[in-house]
């Protein structure tokens, strides 16, 4: 079995000068927050679900197999509509009860109120940012979501020190359009070729950043070498008011195989210049 650390080190130069991160399921455990929110919202039609059922229900919602979030990014659905479509599909596997009208409206309001209560940073985020601060390495975030929504998410997750944040409303394009990565590099003051970009979506994050001239790295937290969910333009667990920015064409799967892969953020340190 290939060693992810070896995969990460291969083909990379002597080090980078700055680091940019995706946010959802890279810095912030959005998938877990979404799962906890789904179970916290009262829904009598789902009261019979077992633990295994809840796991499947959560996977159907976060995985978004019908790509409703992509339809939202393309301007085909409103933000609220994509959420309703996703939960309606997930519920249909467990109950024939309709999900329409006031029921759906109340669910969306409760979901939006509850979700931020569960935003948490991954355990490896704080130690890595401590090390970057200690070494004087600038860092920031580039997200396929609007700035203010993601700013509030980072702050709620205890990541206020990630001061540089580029959202799709900042430049008017979404990943994998090159301009959004390049704006991130500009804002942290590093050249693209010496800027690391780390994200959980192999195509949109790692391949997209590499195509823009950055050093793109795929964060495969599951360690399987396979992406979970869908290759959504905003990630399999994407959720938030992204503003209807279209997602450009995706990179090929063949290209995606060539990007470095790591299984945790601690491995980011191997891309940095050696401490002397």
C-alpha cells in the first residue's frame, strides 16, 4: 500500500512560503456538524430510525448524490431549495411523509439556527497553525462559499486567527477557476508557485490549485485513496449560501491521480523549508 507521506513528498521542491486551506471538511468538520444538526431537529416521521439508519440518512444528505448543491452554484436552485431537495431525498429512503410547504420552511429555519452550534475545528488544525505562526509562515483560506458566511463559521469554530479569507464573492468566481486561488496567494503575500493549497476535494482543491500554478495537495482524511461522496464543485458535504457562482469544468480523473496526498494536516510540515 502506498505511503501517503511518501506520496506527498514526491515531486515537491525545497519548500513553500505560505499555505492556503479549504475550509469545509479541511479546517472545520462540517460533515459531523451537519450530521449532528440533522439528528437535533425534531422530525416525528424519522423517530423510528436506528443508529444505522441515522448514519445512512446523514450520508444521503451530506453526500448529495443528485448534486443539488452544484445546481445551486449554477444558479438553478436557491440556497434554501438545495437544502430542501437534499433532505427530501434523504427522508424518502425512510418515510413516505411529504416534505413540503410549512414543514420544509420550518425545517430550513431550524437547520440554519442549529448548524453553527456544531462547528468545530479538527484536532490537527490548532497545532499546525501554532507551528506556522512560530515559523512566520503566512496562511489563509480560500473557500467555495461567500466570505461573510465562512468568516462566521471560522470564528464559531475557534479559528479567528485565520485572518485572510477569500470567498467566491471576493473575486466573482469559484474553485477550480484559477483567479480564486491566485487571489488567496496575493493576499498572504506569496508567489503562486511557492504557495501550498490544501483541501479535501481532490479535483476542485488539489488539481484546481495546481492548474492555477500553486502546489495543490489533497487532504484524504479517510486514508483510502478514494474520494467519499461526490466530486461536487463545493465538496461532498458543502453547505452554505455560496451566491450562485457557476462551477467551471472539472479536471480529469487522470490528472487527479498525480497530486500529492496526505491523511492529516500534520503532514503539511514536510512541505515547509527545513528549520535551521
